[in-house]
C-alpha cells in the first residue's frame, strides 16, 4: 500500500491548486479524482477568471491538467469510496486501490441537487439532464425547460438557445437571482421565456420527455428538462470522520481551511464559504496546501 504525506481528495479548481502548491512545497502528494476539473467541465463560458476574458470550463480544465503535468504532480483517476482515520493519519479507499496519508485536503466539490418529483428519475438520460454543456446539442430545434434562477441556470438557458428553438426558464422566485449581466441576457433573449413563481410538479412522457406539469396549473410540451436547482456538498466519503458541517452539509473550517479533525483540511465548494466560484475555490486550495505543509512540518 502506497503512503503519502498529503492526499488531495478531488481534482476541481481547489484540488488542482492545492496540488500545485503542495508540489512547490516539495510534499509527497497525490491527487485522487475521477476527472481533472470536476464540474468545471460542465461550465460553458467563464468570463470572470483572471487571465482569460472568455474560456469554456472544459478548456480551463485542460489548462489545469497541463499545469499539473508540467510540475509532475501525480494523479490517480479513481473515485474515493471512503476515508477512515488511523493512528498514523488517514486511509483512503478508492475504486482502484487503497492509499495512506498523514494529512488530507477534502475538495470533493458539490453534486447537483435533484427536484425529487415524479418522472425525474424515470426520464434521466431520456430528456432529463443535469448538464447543458454535455447535452445541449441533442436538442437542436426542440423545446426545452430549464429549472432554476441562479448563474448556472442562466448560463444553461443561454447555451441552449444556440441549439433549441424555444427555452422556458422555470423559477420559483419573482426575479432571477443570477448576476445582473446574465439576468439581462436571459430576459432580452427572444428564444427564452421566463415563468416566475412556479415549479415543475411532474415530468411526463412515454419513452422520452414529452411535457411538464407546473404548480400554476399549466402544462408545457417540452422534449428536454435541464435541472439547475443548486447543489449539495459532496461529503459522503468522509461521513465516518465526524467532521463538523453546517445545516446544508457544508464542511466548517477556519480561515486556514482546518476542520475539527487534526490533519484534515477542506477547500472549495465542499466547505462553508461566502462564494462558490472558480477563483475562490482556487484560493481555498492554496491556503489548504499551505496549512497542510505547516501541519506536516511542525
């Protein structure tokens, strides 16, 4: 079984940045992730990351991977099943092998929130999608619905207008809560119709999605439903560590990314923070790696 000083659990912006800093600190480090970039790969246009006036999430993920390779940061492409506390540190169990670490950085990010309505699971992959970047091209000339009012929902709706004939945005609030520039783009796009103060109650169809029922009594004929109803922190693999979380399940840390468990740090969207952005996740990763270095060298 391989042993490392530091294992970084997750390969999104937080995990990648932590890996870069850990390598520069000359730590024996390993990143474990299914894919470099994480949910970054599902983002369409990113226009607020310094150095790139406009870049897709997938393109930025490639840049991240190139940086890791240039520094020779080792990456294990696997899914982490469970992390256990040991006398020496931590045991990380993955889908491919087990490794040990003296310290860990938890950077799993988040998973998409589901609606929990009839038809959602039945039509997953048959019209129901959680990734517009992945699936938008399959809906050329069709009518689709986007659920949500945040940045990701607005971005999904705008991307879908490049393929679909009509895009409904279904949002429970009185006004979209996306950033002003995205909100303006959505409201001004002739292909998009925003339906406020309502939610989808059921997704219907035979073999594929055919229509949706709304809480206001309306029924809309659509061939696709893109769910962008927020996200939940992905903390299942560390459930047995008894790490403190808030009411939403986000890991609580101090300003140095320390959790209540010695040797365990958290960074990025998985932790309780003020913003969930690529740049803030990267900053968290830098701080977490610095804290881990001090912990390991004390």
